[in-house]
């Protein structure tokens, strides 16, 4: 007894995809679980059953985002410039994930899948920061500096605060900015 449009092979995935689309269109406050159900073609109770509430959906988005970020960083070469460029590329390519990931008040920080994905991304980012001048003497500071410059550039780009030509490539625009940290 399956309703047309109801059965999904991976309903959690379908709901997360719907949430990313809804947030991309309406912002973090402009969506509801009921809307996600409509987009997914399921009963209005299905998102609550799988995620509990909006924080549960946002937790899944953040965990997925940290996993995608770790994948992007791992695919880059193991130096700061490559990691920084990959970070910016991830952020610009996944702005909804990026915005959710760095607002921990929105999601359940104690979620095991989220913590595992966040730890993995942080470890890959740390490995990419070893080329930063002074990294050997102060590795935590080097990692924070590397993360700050890549994250700051990505945030400024996504928000539209950087005055760049409309056809500018964010990854290429980030490259000389990221190099300044290496030139210290």
C-alpha cells in the first residue's frame, strides 16, 4: 500500500536534499518540516519521524557539510595553498552547508555523526596548515591562521562583500590572498 510519490529508497537523503534547496531559496528561517515533506512528496510527519525537528535536519546538513569539506580537502594536495583553495571551492559550491556548519547553535553539537565528520575535516585542515610559516613551533596557531584566512575569504565571497567582477572565479581570486599567509 504505497502512495504514488511516497516511497523513497533513501528518505533521509531526500529530505536533506529538500532542506538544502529550501534554505538556498528562502534562507535559514524560511522553511519548515511541512515544506520539506511537500518537496519530498511524503506525509507531513515523515521529516519529524526521521529528524525530530528542524535542529535534527540542520544537524544532518552540518554533518554532511563537514564530510564534503573533508572530501574536498583530502582531494587537494597536502599543502596550505591547495587546502585553502579547496576550502574556498567547497564553501562557494555548497553555500547552504557552509552557512549551517559554522552556526553551531542551529544544530545538535553532540551528534556522533556530526562530531566524526567535524573531527575528520579539522584533521585534514590541520595537515594542510603545516606549510604555514611558524607551523612547526606553533601548530595550533598556524592551523587557526590558515583556517581563518580561507574561511574569511569564503565568507566574504559568499556574502557578496568582495567587490569583484561578475565573471571572477572565487578559487582563482582566493589564490593570491591565501599566498600572503605563506609569505610571512
